[in-house]
C-alpha cells in the first residue's frame, strides 16, 4: 500500500470517529440517566423516567442530529442536457475518462466563476450519491477550452480511486465536515463542544491525504489538458472570482437594492473584465487568498512547483504570472518554465471546438441564467447606462437621508431636502449641528464635513431638476456633468454655501441654473436595503424571531413554531429576494434602522445575547436559541453589524 493510500485510509477511519464520538456521547448520557433512575424509588422512577429521558437523552440526541446534519444546497442554475450542448458534454466525458471516473449525472451552468462537483452524500460522506457538475458561465465566457478541460478534469479527479480505495470516501468526508464544522462554533448546541474538539484531531489525520489528493487532481488535469492550461486555470480562477465579487459589489448591488436590474448581467461582467485590466493584473499578482481551516487546497506556489518540478519555485512563480518571477533570470532562462497565456490569446487546438461552439447559444444561455440567478421580483429592467445612473443616484439619496436625519436630530427640526440644509447654513445652525454630531473633530475637518453634505444635497437637487446627469465608463468611475455634458463643479458652490454670508447668493445662483432645491411633491419610494444575511429562530424579548441583516438596519420577522425550520428558511429567503425597504416594518414585522440605534450591548454568559437600545428610549433584547440557524453568511453579517454599531455608538457616547 502506498503512502497516499495509507493516508486516504487513515482519513476515512478518522471520519468514522465523528459517528463514534456521537454514539459514545449519547451512551454516556444514557448510562448516567440509567444510574440516576436506579437510585430512585421504583414508583417515582417510573413516573420520572419519561420526562427525564426526553429532557436529557432526547435533547442531546436532537442536538447531535442538528450538529451532524448536512444540508444539500443546490446552486441556482440552468441544467444543460447532452442534446443542448453535445460539445460541452464531450469535453466533460473526456475529462471524466482522464480522471478514471464515471461522468457526472448532470451538468448545470451557474452564475458564479466556479467549477465544482456536488454530490448528495449521506452519513458525513461515508455514503456517496448522485454527482452533478456545476460550471460557471463566467468560465465559459472568458476561458479557452483548454482551461475548461483542466478545471473540469481537476474537479472530477476528486472522485478517483487512484490514491486508494478509500480516497473518494475520505474526500467526501472532508468536504462534508468542512461544511458543517463552522456551525459548531456558533449558537449553544450542547453536542457541539465534543465535535469541535474531535475536529482538531480529524483535521490533523486528514491533512496529508487532502494535500496529496489536491496535487493528484492537478496532475490529472495537467496530463489531460496540458501544464500550461492547468497553470492558467489555477492562476486565473481566483482572479475571475475576485473580479466577479468586485463586479457585483460596485456595479450590480447598488442598482439592485434600488429596485432595478440590468438587462444583461453577464455581458456587463465581460465589459468590466475588459476595462479593468489593472485590477485583473493586481489580483493575479496577489494570488489566491488563504483558505480557511477546512480548505483542502495547498498554497498556489506549492501546487505550481509540483506541476513543474524541474524548474522549481522560480518557474512556478513565473507560470503564475508573478511580477517578481517575471524579472528573475532563473525563471526566464529555465527550459521548464511555463508561461500560461491569457485566455484570449490561446487559439483553439486542432480538432477542438472553439469556446463559442461548446454551447451553441451562449447569449441565450446567459439570459436564461439571469432569469434564474437574478430573478427581478418586481424590479425594473434597464439598459446598463440607465441602471448605473439610477444606482449612483439611489446611493447618494441613502447617504443624504442618513445625514439629514442626523442633522435633524441635532437641530431639533425636520430637514427634508437641500432647501432645508441651505437654510441651516445661512443662519449658522448647520455648523452648530456638525459640531454636535462630530464633537471630537478639529474645526477644519468639521468644515469639510459640512461642505461634503452640501455638495451631496446640491448634486441630488441638480439631478432631480434635470440640470445634471451621470457620465459613466466601465473603469468604475462616474462623473457628474451638466445636462449637455459640460463640466459641472458643485464642490466650489458647496464651499461657498457653507459660508453664511454667501448662502443666499448661492441660492440665487442655483435658481438661475434651474436647480430646484426643495424636494419634489409626493413621497419618494422608500430606499431598498441590501440584504447581507439572515438568522432563524432567535429569541427577541422572549418571542421566536427571524432576523434579516441589511445595510440599513435589522428586519425582525415573527418566527415559526419549533420543527418548521425548513419552512422558516424558505420564508426568509423569499422575503430577502422580494427586497427589504426602510419601511419594511408594519403589521407583524419590525424594521430597526441603524440610524435609530443608540447603543448595542453584548450580554455576558455562554448563551449569546444582545441588547439594542434605541434613541426613542425603547430596547430590544435578542438571544440565540438551541435551534438558531442562519442563511448563508448570516452570523458573519450579524457580527459585523454588531461590531460596527458597538464601535460607533460607544465612541459617540464616550465623546459626549
């Protein structure tokens, strides 16, 4: 038996340890319960046996099941049959043959820049199930077929038995445990502590196999698609994923939260890739970010060095596109150095399909995928230029609303628009309000904040009046210009308006330009919040409550009774997908805007809890429960929001 086969066997044996630990934990509780009952009088033991069993053995059994339960999340995507894309399926079949595994049962194109095999495993991966390949549309759009072959072969090779009979089981187990282990660090599950302790032992036993298995999958990919293509895929997949995160954060999310959707999401992503070459180069030079404790991948440099052993680390770095290695004489002169060309520079190999031939109708696939991955839910579809303009304006409106609410609280009067801000600047109250809001700032910085607020409100007034518009480009910058495209400088106007002696002159100047300072009649649509995550089955002032964490505040939704967790999860997903506005409260729901939060206190003790105090004197107490669960990213979003509120509110209270 080879060392790799022994490592796979050791990892699989360690995996069964989780089930053994679960059984021993339950057996220990059952033994203690039996010992207690035998010491009690027989009549009392008969009466108390059932309640005690439910309270101890039953509760721990439920907690153990929750700790080990694995959800099988299916990414939103478009299934591709063999008849839909025979060339793409031929690529997958060839990769499966190279990896020595059966082809996946299904192929689904998804929105993320990823290539991954999903398997419906059971018993922590000890039992396998249906395998499906999920392939990201960004890869189909941006990569040549060689890189695609490398990525697909690598993923399918994880199911190969080349490292031993138990290698597929060991890999499935590592993925399953890595998916549920983060839950053991949250909430108050009484069974989690033992699993958390054993997980450290399991990770040490599994580490040699996980490393060997990833390197073996790289070798399969290199043997099937070539070293250059494999190096290119390893190097560029994190780059594509990073650019996609940037694209969603800077281009899609602002307009999406404002109630709109672009007409061609994936076409916009390609334009961003083409326009932001410097960002692509920075991400490529930076390399992949370190994975978490359950990431199975060795560092990129180690993987590249293993693919090109004759050239050593220098050539591996050169193949990865490292600027340091690019200037290295050793890397340049090494005959084994492999430079992976950009995807656009790689011609289709003889007899191989061109990228556009793998899927006959890529634009149509993009539209179908957008309908699934970005369902509008009542949002208005717009051309990209209009979408970006509306998004930027909506962001400014949200900033202005928050700032004017703070000013209104400081002056004790409503401040609805630029007219109100300019009036406060003219009589000097704006400077007084700024000093109250920012008590620790030097006078010159306070003056800068005043100018920023005036510039923001004047720009919004100019946009609403049709005097100004946005000029966009795909590098990510946007310029506010006059309606005819001429230069428009509102910063100097705002600086003049900050001087009480010039405020009226500025008002007259803006009126001549056609800027209407007063807000338009009629209520504007409430600002949409960006949903960051969700928590299910918290306790809010004693009642079961689900929480959506947004960038504007917390939405509290009355929880469902115990035992209806899947339904509660679906319901919270639907609420998030439909959109959350700043007026989402009402009825049985309650929205807590961050601007109304005066302080957040984390409660001491093992049971996690928080007290949210509001400016109106109210308070909300939230606690985690035994069955508290999360939507993806829920706890991270909650902890980030609590940390932000704690820091800003505490510092404000201290300054005052």
